[in-house]
């Protein structure tokens, strides 16, 4: 890794940001992207990430990733990549720390259930919800709702978007209609997310006992680095073998991404962030690494995310979300005062916002309160050391 690089022509300069929706005087001691990062770190939704599921239900064990530790890992990997590409590290960090703020309790199962509940009412999508959190739902500032982040941070948070949602988002939605790219900082945060979860899900999968190390020998990326580790450290086993292998995988992915992205940036000869937005995607793995990464993803999908034990747990989690939604929709007086008022103002969306904001354990407590039933068993891991 090189020393911190100066901002390249293709990086986002906070001094020329497209600005905030509500104009504010500039911060005296920080750049505008640092200020965004700080606003995110201090917001309520950020603290709740600590108690939200990544793959495993939050209370399963103290050593599994949560959405909070995942977001920190994404920021770390993203900053390393960004520094080497001459990008704005603060912007990457802000995007990384905010990218999962809209996640429901119980991970993707929670989102699927909420999406089904909102059928006919605009659906529910966690990425769009992350934007909603920073644009509207946080209530901290006297002059505006949300965190009033810079355009570039909001652009990076919104990774994907349906056409009908994009049309409602004005300037921010435009790129999905015009099929343009976001800044390189946003592209880096997106791939840092993929690198982080593919690798930490292997680690958590092994720790949980749902994956066995022998299964991973079918995965090229894992097997090659495992062989290297065993050659360098004969007799190595257990946690050290897993970690030594995974750290080499992350390094391999990052080094490949840097080489391919530099090649693409040079070939496209982009001279500004706006030229980046008009170019094809410039942050990418080489074709060979893309295939190795896809193989790993397919393995995790079939072997971990769709593991029968995970599936069963997630079925029960979906039922919790569905019953919470139905209970609040049938009788909004069960909601706390301000949320009850929001139901009157904006309908079922207020219930989706309230449920999406819950942590895993709060959702379970509410479920017990509203149904009078004991909490469902939500546990899929064997080992929780
Ligand atoms: Mg993520």
C-alpha cells in the first residue's frame, strides 16, 4: 500500500460538492464529507446496527458479525482501496458506514416479509430505506428532517433503484433512468461491501458449524490460499488456518481490484467525477477474479444463506415481522404516539418505517408484547463461543 495519495482528477472534491438539499454554512474544521461521516456515526440508526442481524440472528453469539461490525469492515476495505486510487477516503467511509442503515431486523428475511406486507403500497427495499433514513427519518436537527447529507454521499448510499422509485427521486434518481454510474468512491464502497461479506460470511459460517472447512476446498479462491498457508505453516489448523486463509483472500481480491480499476481508469482517460459518471463502470475485478468471486458467492448462497437451519430460522423471523405489521395495521393505537400520528399522515409506510428501524431483540420483545406468546426459537448456529 502506498502512502496517502493526493486526490486524483477523478476523485470527489468536497470543495466542489453538489451540496446539500438544505444549504448550510461550511464546517470550519472538517471537510463536508468528513462532516457527513460524523453525522452518520452520531445518528440513532447507526447505533442500532449493533443489534441487527447480518446472517445470524443477533443474540446467537458474541463473535458473529452484526450490521455494525460489517459496516466498519466495509469502511476499512473501502478506504484502503480508495487511498490507492487517489479517491476521497472520507466520502467512501461515509457511504460505507451508512449503506446498511435501512436494514430491517432479521436481515434479508425481515426485508422480504416487509416487502410482502407493503405489496400494493410501494413495497419495501432496504437500500432505498437507507436513503430514507438519512433523508427523512432521523430527527436530530432543528432546521430539517434527516441528516441533510451531501449529494455525493446520498448518491453512494443508493446503490440500486427501481425505475418507478428513481423517477420520484429527482437528481439522485436520474442516473438509474439514464444508466449512468455513480462516483468512483461509490463504486469502491459497493465492491468493498462484496469483499467484506463474502469473506466474513465464510468466517462466520465456519464458526457457526453450518459450514465445514472441507466444503470450501471446492472453492478455487479459498483452496489456493489454504494451500499457501499450509505450505508456509505446516501443521496449522483451526482458527489460525481460517484467518490466515481469509486475510490472503481479501488481499488477493483488493490487489486484483486495484490493478483492473487502474487499467480501466487509464483507458477511459477520465478527468473529472462527471466524466466518471458518464463512463462505463471503472471499479471492477478482472474477468478471472470476477468468476472466482462469483463461484464463492454461489457457494455461500447454497451452503450458508439457504442452509436448511438458516431457512427454518428465517421462516420464523418472517412470521414475526408479518405479525407485527398486521397487529399495527389492524390497530395503530398499539404504536407509540408519534408513529401513530405518522400512520394518519402517510398510511402503512409509517408502519414499515417503524418496523424497519427495530433491532432484532426489540422486534422479538414487541412480538411477545402484542401476541402474548413466548418468543420463537431463532437460532441456527451450533457453536457460539
Ligand atoms: Mg452491506
